[in-house]
């Protein structure tokens, strides 16, 4: 009957686990596919945006190169600057993403601005791009950090080149400003969801442009953020799932480093939004599986009800059997204890000594045995009675047990007023120390003994130790301890004697 119940429950468990496992696998696989599709979509967007950004920077760099060549060939006098301005005005419509072009002399003073009048006393010698070109003789273009225009407060990104005079010395800087708003206009045309974000940053972690725009993020450096340290340092392209350090939203990031520029394009899509359709699919799958599991469970329940009464009878029989086994174990435990003293009895002593002798021989260690006898115990009983004698045995047993600290040591009642102590991994010297402690503890206890010449209860102790082949004859070891005990008694009692 019980087997039938188990078979039914096993069948239900197999069906339930199979349905649950298949559903979990299906739901998990669809989740992984959804995330993979989001990652591919993000990488495609980073490729498109990276191409767009490189195109703008390349156009700007070519424009700057032409202006620098003209300035170095013709100079930067008023007439030359005016001709350059006329040329820029005629070509600026070809690059609508440019906010303006500015030329600065060697001291940072404005020589020309293509999109607005030059402010009185305008000087940009404190700007990062100007300082870079002034101190670095490189002819390569420099992409500066985002800055806020001092004239119209517009956020811009600069691309600049230095130009030199006839002697090859630093003569000034030509700068193209790209409005962050132009980038955001393009970024905003891409559908990245409510929690999505697009970013353009330097490889050192400085943020150039972010959509959606937040002014407090402009120029922020996130090189210390976990995602930068873990993913963006050594890899040129990849995906990651992380919680943004900017707004705390968990996103799926796709990033791509430009091959020709020190720029990283990042597209992040909100993970919750990306998995919205998957959650609906997972919920529907869960409803179907729960329904099937419920129907299967109902059928199984009816089958179990049919055999429950027989199963309960078997359970009752098993409980009775367990109670009987527990009682037998308790009786066996009691059979190994001395009822009066609570110490191990003679049977437990004999079995333990045989086991420890074999273990000591196998492990090549020594085994010590103490045989202890209460001095003049018969006179104690004659003087105070057997009730007091029993109490004396109990008190002495507790004192002897308190002197033995290791769990492997065994204190047993050998018979009558005689006790024995088995001490594994102990030599004669170690056993002697314990025996001396027992004598001292008994003296401190000062149990009155009117029939003893010492005036208090005392014991005599025989110490024996064996190792190696000596352990083959356990009775011989007991005999050696008995002989040592005899010598202790012959020597005046209340002392110990070791086996010679």
C-alpha cells in the first residue's frame, strides 16, 4: 500500500518536475533570446552612431586642415581673416551640424567667429583645447571636453587644430564647435524607450554627449564606475548589463570604441522595457503550467485518498516499530552504565579496552590504564553504613571523572570499590600526572573516613602503559596495572605506583 502511494507521488513529482523544468527552460531561453536581440540591436545602433560621429569629426578635421594651411600660408592679418570668414560663410551650409568656427591668436584672443560678433575682450586662453595646442606641438586635431559657450550658454563640443607662424612657432588655434543640441536631435530620432540612453564619451571616461540631456552630466567622468572598469578598459566592442551610476536605472549596454578616434559610443536600453514582452509571454506560460499542475495534482489526490487508510495503518505500525527500537537503544545504553555511580560498567570497560588496544597498535601509539581502589572501604561501610558507602562511591566517581578531560578517556567502575581509567594515546608519564591529580583532588575534597588512618577517604592507584606488540595481550596489561595497585597498597596506600 505504501509502495502504491509512493509510486503515485513519484509519478506526480515526475510530471510536475517535467512540466516545471520545461517551462522554466522555455521561459529562460526566450528571455535569453530577448536579451540577445536587444544586444544585437544595441550594437547595430552603436555602429550607426559611431559612423555618424566619425563622419562629423572627419569633415570637421578636413575643414580645419584647410583653414590651418591657409592661415600658415597667408598669415592671420585682418585681410586674410576676412577672406577666410567669407569662405566659411559660403561653405557653412554644407555642414549644418556645425555651430561655428573660431580662430584665436597665440594669446587666446578671438580673431574671427563665424556665427556671432566677437565679444569685447573675448579670450579663450583658459580653455582646455587652447592649452592643449599651446603646450603640445602635435599637428593632430584635438577633441575637447564639452564646454558651455560664454556668449549664449550653449553646450558645445570642440574640434581644434593649432597653426604655426613662419618660424614654426605656435601662432594660434582654429576651433570648430559642434552643438550638443545637434547631436541630441539625431540621437532623439532613435527609439531607445522610456529608460533608454545614448552616450558619446572619451576613452578616458569623460562624457561628451548624453541623450536624454541632463546638464549636470556634461563633462562628467565615469572612469571609476564599475561598468567602465570591467568592460570599457580592455574591450573595443561588447555588451553588458549594469545599473547606471547616473540615474540608478538598470540597463543593457552596448558599446563600441571608434577605430580612428578616442571616442566610445554607448547605447543603453532599459532592461525592464526590453523584457516587457517576455514577461507577458512568461506569465501566460506560467498560467498554463499552473493549470496543468493543478489538474494533475487533483487526479493524484484522488488516487492517494483511495489508498490513504492502508498507508496510515502501515505508518502506525512503523511508528510502533521505531518506538521499540528506541527503547532497545535506551536499554542498551543503560546496560553500559553503572547504576550507582553513573560511570561505565565492567562490560563497557572490557569492550572499550579491547577496541583502544587495537587502535593503539594500529596507530603505533601507547595506551595507559589506571586501576584505582578506595582505601579501607570496608571499614567505611562498617562505620557509617552502606548508604553512606554508596554516597562515598558516587562522590569519588565524580572526582575521578573531573580529573579526566579528554573525550576519548573512559572512567569505569571495575567492581565494588575499584575503578579503572582507560587513557588512549598516553604513556606512563602522562598517566602518572593524571593519577597525581586524582590523589590531590581527593585530599582537597576531604571526605571524612573514621576508619582510615588518614582520617579521610583516599585511593591507591596502579599505573600501567603498553605499546606495540605488548597490546596483543590485553589481560596482561590489566594484570600489570593490578600489580602496580598492589604495590601502592603495600607501600602504605593513598599513593600511586607505576608498572615497572
